[in-house]
C-alpha cells in the first residue's frame, strides 16, 4: 500500500495537463500557470501544442511524446524527473492518457515514487454526454473501436447487454460502417453523434441507430458517439401483455424459447403459461 500526497510532496512532479478540445478559451488558469512553471513540456503533436502555447504567450521548447516514440521519450521523461525537473504531458485535445499515450509513463513514474498530478479540464466524452439527452447516471466509456470490421463486431457483441450508456470515439471515415454494425448487433437504440465540440460548427445529430446509419452524410471533424443502454431492463414494466412482453424480447434479438423463459421468470409465472399466452393457446 502506498499513498501519494501531492499536496505535501516536494519531489519532482509529472503533471497531466488537460487542454481545450476546440475552443482555446476552455484552458484553465491552473493549466496555464502549470505550463509556465514546469521545466519540460511533452505533447502528442508539437505543431498542435505550439499553437496553444503561442495563444497563451508561453515561450518554451516542447518535445513530442506519442504512440510511435513513447518508449524512447518515456526514458527522457523519467530521466528529467530523476534530475528533479517538473514535467508536463499534453494531448492534442482534452485529457492526456484517455485514448492517447501516457498510461505507461504514469505507471512508471508512480512506481518510482514521483508525484503524478492530474489537472482536470475539457473532455470530449463528457461534454457530448451531458448534452446528448441520453441517461448519464451510469455510462461506459469505450473510446475507439478496432478499425478491423471483424474485431469491431466482436467488441460490440461484448457490449450488447451492457446496462449503461455507451460512449465511443470514432473517425469520420468509419462512422457509417460503425453505425451499420451497431444496428446489426444492438438492434434499435437511441444514439447521438456529436462533432466539432466547443468549436464554431459544433453539431449534435439525434436519432435511432437505423436512422443515423441510413442517413449520415460525409462528416468533418472529431466525433463522439453516444448510444443508449440495453433496454432490456425496461422490459420489467408489465404495462403490456405477456405476448407483447415476449415479442419485445424477440425484437431485441432473443430466441423465442429464451424470451418465453425470461418473461416467465420476470412475471413469476410458469413457462407453460407464458408459452400458452404467446401462442394464443387455450388453457
């Protein structure tokens, strides 16, 4: 067991600095002051981060840290911390580590007993969720699905019965294919596509998975996809007949016999009674 008390530790610190996801005014004062004070800044793309630093009038040399050089640059970060230098890590947009490199260096820094301090700020997933109109009380953030269709299908199949709202990041080039597969796997659900969040052309598109899959046009910008939870829990409402209840389970992909078993269990009736009601058999 180990406790990292960042408020009293005076050792070298690795700062995880959240940056705007579009609108540069969404940077926090704490993030600005931290970027001014640290000894080294590592970022996903130096060209992107340089625009932010120039906007903030921070003149510092910055270093790249991304998926293809994270091992090499990770060694430089650890060496800097060992030299008692404070280091900041930035993503191109939003929170570092989330769907971006950084997990490995955080884990290593903690193992070596350096302070790791997260600076909260803009996040595309949560920004999209709170304006989606889809239940936010429990959610699962998945991030990017696999680009290969077979693996993507398996990933979605594993989420089919998830009782939480689902949040994905997706490429504009793959969104149509992803929606089509989601409709095949999840059947019909409410969904929202959020794009260009916090920017001038911010846009939310609401609809059913089938609607979005059929009508989505070529999009530009970064996308967040919000999908409502499996609605099987809603089937606990008995304001419908036994036959309609069974049919609703069948509509979301259950086989007839399994649907009959589930409805019988939920309603605390015999499987035979549920079977008879579904097939309109007289007792």
